[in-house]
C-alpha cells in the first residue's frame, strides 16, 4: 500500500516507517520536524510540512495517491499540556481536523490514529479495558479523546474507517540500534533513567512519592515500540474487513513503579542510578495499566517483549550508542 505517515520522523513514527517499509509498503512521511529528527528518516520519502498548513496538505494529497494514513504528529507531554493547553488544542485537534478533511477531499478511507491511555484519566479499575470510562484529567488526554470522537462521527457520516490505538507507555528501541527515543528536552522516565546511568553528574528526578501506590511512585505499563508498531500493521489489515471507528488499548498488562523501573535499569546498566525526590508533576494519574485482551482477540496482536528487562535492554543499547 501507499501510506502517509504523519509524524514519521518522531520516536514512534520512525519505528513505524521502518516496519512498513520492511513489510513492502511505500511510505511518505509528513513532519514539521518540531520534535522529530531528519536523521530518523532512514526509509521512505520526507515531506517537511505542518498539519496546520491546509495548502501544504492539499498539495500533498494532490501529488500522491494514498491508500491509508497513520497519524503520529502530536504534542504529547502531559505536563506541558497543563501549562499550554492552547498549543495542544491547536496542534492535536485542529491539525488532525485538517488532516481528516484533506483525506475526505481525496477520498482516502483508512486511518490509524495514535491515541493514548491519557484519554481514560484516573482509572476506576485495576486494568483499563475499552469499556473503561474515558474522562481525561489533562488537556493532552482531552485532545486525543476529541479526535476519537471526530473519528466516530467521520466513520458514521463519511465512511472513513479508523482504528485508534491507545498506547500506554511506549518504551525501548529497535534492536538494530538504528533508531531510538530522543526528545529535547527529554521528559520521559526511561530515557531520563538511562541518561542518569550514563552521566555520573545526572540524577533522576522522581516526581511524587506520595501516590496511593505500593511504593508511593506512579505505576505505568511499558510497551515495546516494535510491539506497538506491529499493532498498527494489524490495524491496517483489520480495516480490510471491518468498516467503522474502532479503539484498542495497547499495553503489557503489568504495571511498574518508578522505583521498580529504576531497579530494573540498574540490573541492565550494571551501575547504581542516583535519584532525587521532587514534587508531583501536574496531570499525572497514579496508575495506568492496560487490559489489551480485545486487541489480542480482534487484531490477533501478539506482543513479543513481555519482559521489562528486555525492553530496557533495547533502550539501553540505543542510548549507549548516542555517546559515541
Ligand atoms: N517521571 C519521573 N521522572 C522523570 C520522568 C518521568 O519521575 O524524569 C515519572 C512521571 O511523573 C510519571 C512516570 O514517570 O509518573 C512516567 O512518566 P513519562 O513522562 O515517562 O510518561 P507519562 O506516563 O507521563 O506519559 C506517557 C506519554 C503520554 C501518554 C502516557 C500514557 O508521554 O503521551 O504515557 O500512559 F499519554
């Protein structure tokens, strides 16, 4: 298929582009390079542009005949979204609206959307399945949920099929070491732990130790990047036989606290990682753990990285290489 990957220069998008290309698809990447990296575009054709630029989108769809669109372009930091909600609504909601309108004009009918566990807000169950209420507690989650609602309505009115994949915490790197997670500034837990492991002058900031969790730190469900990408491939195929707007949760179903991840990282890196206690970060729910039974049943998704040590090892292999 001829596939447009919006945000294909970013962490998740670049892994997706690699997997799509390896599966025989032709890929065009549309990315404004605001958080993505030109160096991460090693496969496919890059078009530098912004989803807020409707003329650029019109041109992109006029010059190409896409069979499907995958959308990874979004502002995605919970804390930043609390401080700067306008930027989030503009980029994530208006940007996606522009993209869907360009698809509608060009009669492109398949869409895979990067949604988020952040659409659920504070969990009311130990594991979050698709029936869990969606009640975001931060603007980031709100923007993702708004798009899910748009997709439901576009499917009903215009026959645009979509699969929204609600990621829990994406982690790790492609085992080839060619691409990995690189944000600037880095706000994610695992890269920050690994940076503290690499640099004796750095300490990990632990945001909040008074959460209602076993050790007081936030618990998250870490899912390997290539397992996430595999689910996207399956989602594309799912739309061959299923019309409508679908949503699936993607996680390993196991939660790890910040201290547990830090301990596991010490095993992988072989050294002690220093930390300092800091205040809670605004917008963080205490626990987010997925129930991915539906994705396994419907998409036939089979995650390969179920061991947190293995996930951390792929991240470590990549981070270590960045020093040299
Ligand atoms: N944390 C620290 N120190 C750090 C970085 C993070 O203590 O240096 C804490 C956070 O406060 C949080 C946990 O580690 O409690 C995980 O934080 P991340 O920033 O790694 O991930 P988030 O859970 O905030 O968010 C990620 C994605 C979101 C997505 C969410 C869904 O960035 O896009 O997972 O679970 F919505």
